[in-house]
C-alpha cells in the first residue's frame, strides 16, 4: 500500500484518540529516526519520512483531522471534477450563484478568497514578562533580553520549499484555498484540508524547516524602558514576534512590565507613599526629618508642633515621573509617633515631673474622650 493510502494513525504509531501533544511527540521521534540526513541514500527511509510528514500534516490540523476521521482518504480525493455528488470540491460548479450571494453578504467569508487570506497570514504576537525595580522604573533603562522565537528559515528564505524547487497549485481546491460541500439547500465552504487554505502545496519541503518556512532560534533584543513605567505598561517591538508562514509578515513582541515592591516606598500611579516614625519629643516640640529621593537627593520634611500619628504630609514633586510627560507626582508621608520603650532613670524622673504638671489641656483629644464618657455613662 502506498504512503498516500496508509492509515495516518498507524503511520505515526499512535491511537486514534491521541491528543496533539502525543501526535507531536510521535512525529518528532519518527522524523528524527527516518530523516534523510541521517539515512543518506536510503530510499525506504526517505519514503517513510515523507509518509510521516504527510500524516502529521493532516492530523495536527483540527479541520483536516476531523475530515480524515469521518471520510478517510476520500475526504481529500472527492469532488476533484467540479464539486458534484455532495462531496468536497474546489470547483465552483453549480454552487457558484449561491456562493457569490454569500460572498457578497458576508464580505468573502464564504467566497473564494481563502487562498489569498491564508497566504497573508501574519505571524503570532508574543508576550514577554519583565521584572523591573522601582529605581529602574524611576530612571528608565536600556537592557537586552534573550528569547527563542520562530524566525524565517535561512535555508529556504522562508518559502518552505527545498531550494531550487517551488510550490504547485493544489489539486483538491484548484488553487482556490477552499472546498465546498452541499448540505440540503446550503453550501458550506471550508479551508482546503490539503493546502490548509493557501491554494498551493509544497512537493519538496525544505529539510531544515520541514516545509514550515520558519525555525525556532534564540534572539537577543534591545529593550528601551522609559522613565515612569508602571506595572502593566506594555512595550511593543514591531516585527519581533513569531515569523509568518512561508514568507508572511512576522507578528509583534509585547513586553509586559512588572514593577517590584520597594522596601521604603509604596506606589499608586505617580504618587509615592511612605511611613516615617518620629520620636514623641519631636512630635511634641516639632522638628524635621530627611527622606531620601529616588533621584539621589534628599527631601527635607518639617514636622509641625504637636503632630499626631496618622497625619499625612505631602512633598510636592517628589514622586514618580510622568510617563512620556513632564514633571513628577508627589510624595505622601504618614507620620507614626513612636513611644519610647527604654528610658533611663533620669528620663523617667523628667517624665514624672511632666506628668505632675499636666492639666489635661496638653492632650485635648484625650480629655474630650473622657468628657464624652462622662456624658454617656454619668459620673
């Protein structure tokens, strides 16, 4: 039995319910075993390799596989002479008029433009997640990343065909890229399972890329991170995504940034926030504290007399830079009055002397709370 008529599942040595990962693993194992480069001059191995490639090309595609499971090899051989008999066919035949109506109404979704659409299939966009520190987000930076991404095959220049050979028109769809089946009063059009909607097939696939026209290769890319970026900021590298099929344009690469937590500052937009503890004497008498700035300088913050814990003070223009703009946000400082836990004997004596002189007016909030309790509970 020729390779064209052998059972695809038997060829790949897998069960009929094998999932895509199992199919891929089986294909790689057999392709490596029978690859012509490993079996130079062995016609049997070369034929086996072509049969394996043909089987995998069919079963890896959900639409082709569904057609094969239902109709077997006949799914790819019926309707060669105009699409009659209710099978799949590439000719327009008796279905031209209703197909033209569908094409007019749905803008080509049921028309014969499938081959052109598939030929222009752009490569997939890719995502790369990058961690940056708050300092890097503040200053911005240039860095390099290394990723492995499919790129156009150098051997065949992305065509997928062995150098010196070319594609031919698909015999099943006659170059239309789509096949049709009549179901009652309707005509259903699907991408051609033989050429995958391209309208053309490769008889001699490139050995380097196995006809895909692209290979996974490591790539080093330069990424410029502007000042002011935040978690969720995306940087687009045009044309650095997955290579398109057989010479089609590549997709884009999107860098998603994640700003790491900082040990001192919390961030919300362009506003930075921090919590600064001050001694109870500074809180009572007033003073100042110095807070480092991400730009390398120091911010001086004046503490007003009698400040309480939880009070927030704002330093204008000491926050994060505005992304792709001018100026900076603010720095919000929350004051935390710290009660001393270790006192010398003399310090205790001083506090006892202070306590003896208290009238209640020194802490109006405490006195007001006590008065409120008396009003509620009496006494």
